[in-house]
C-alpha cells in the first residue's frame, strides 16, 4: 500500500507539472487540458509500470503531458477548414490556404 501511495503522489505531481502549459492557443482559442491530462495520466502509468519506480512515473507523466498537449493542439488546429463550391465541385481550404477537392 505504501508503494501505491508514492505512485499516486508521483502521478499527481506529474499531472500538475504538465498541465501548466495547457493554455489556449491561437488556432482555436480553446484550452487543451483534457489532452494534457490524459497524456500525463497515461504517461505516468506507462512510465511507472515500465521502470517499476516513482521516478519513471514522474518522467512518464511529464513526457505524456507534453505529448498529449501537442496532439490535442495539432488535432484542434488541423480541423479549421472552410468549405466552398466552385463550378459544381466542392472543396475545402485548409489552414495553410491549400484547396482540397472532394472526389465524386
């Protein structure tokens, strides 16, 4: 039980440390706390189980938090598109300004 308490404390520290940078970004204006928290929790779990130590859980939690935040930002920013119709062909413009036509 003592080992589990250390592991839970390490997970809490890792989660707190990794959610600090989970602020809103310029793409959507939304927070990415959920992605950061899921990444930190998963990273802490994997790091703790792989290394059998509290330090591994902390390192895994911090790394997972950063990875989860980056994935959440990437997914959120890539969704910003505008849909148009030109000469009976539908297309969308991605965030880089490139047109992508739909197949018929």
